[in-house]
C-alpha cells in the first residue's frame, strides 16, 4: 500500500537513513515495508508474476549494495523504484514481450471489490481494463502516481525520465482513461 501518511513516510526515511548507516535491522524492516510495492510495480511492468519476483530479487542485490551511497534517505522509494524499473526494462527487452504484457496485465485479478460484489467491483474491473489498454510508459506513470502515491519528481527518478515527460505521460494517460471510461471532465479539473 502507498505511504500517503506523513508519519509512515517519515518512518521509511528513518529506516532508509539507518540502513544507509549500516543497520541490517533497519534494512530488513525497510525491505518488508517496500517489498510489496516493488513487486506490484514489477508485475505491472513485466506482466508476469514470476518474472516480477525474479526482477525484484535482482534489484534487491543492487539496492543493498548501493544504499550506503544514497545521498538522501527521502529519495529511497523513488531510487528503489528506478532500480526495479530498469531491471524490468532489461527483462522486457530481453524477452520481447510487449504484446504479452498487455494481455497479462488485463488478466490481473482485481483486488478491490465490495463485500456484496456490487458496483465498485465492476468499476474496478472497467478501470483495470482501461489501464491495461494504456501504453506501458503511461501505465507505469499512472500506477506510480495513483497506486504508489509518488510525486512527479519521484516518478521521474523511478522511470529515469524528465519531470516534463512524466507530466505529459500522466496527462495523456488521464485523457485516454476518460475516453475509455466515457467520463466527463469536471469544471474544477
């Protein structure tokens, strides 16, 4: 789950700073806290649960080796997502699976459903289908922004692109989602 609570972010920053200073306990706690988010990100980018686990495992080797050189503990989440993003890009290039990625993401189970199976489940299904229709770069930007609660600057670091590119991808993705879902723009947007 994304850490939108400022206290949670502060705790993560504390753990990252402690891990950077050499605390294995802090590194373990940090890994426990961010692992599900990294796996989700890798799954969205690879479209393959097994590959996502492999990619994230490889990324952790790089994260553990490089954390002592991380200049700013507040940058840890974006830095870790960037490492995972690069590893995923290598995996995808090596497998040449962009078409299968779209199909696998569309088949991803929907985690948000109401207990009575009502409208929220069908809305979530429509949203998942709409997101699956986005190009991978826009899908990654939207997911990091809304699902992982990263800022534009953090997404830029995670995807290794300029902030303007992130803003453009978010704008185009929102437009495509609106068209796909037939949503009307509200006056306050």
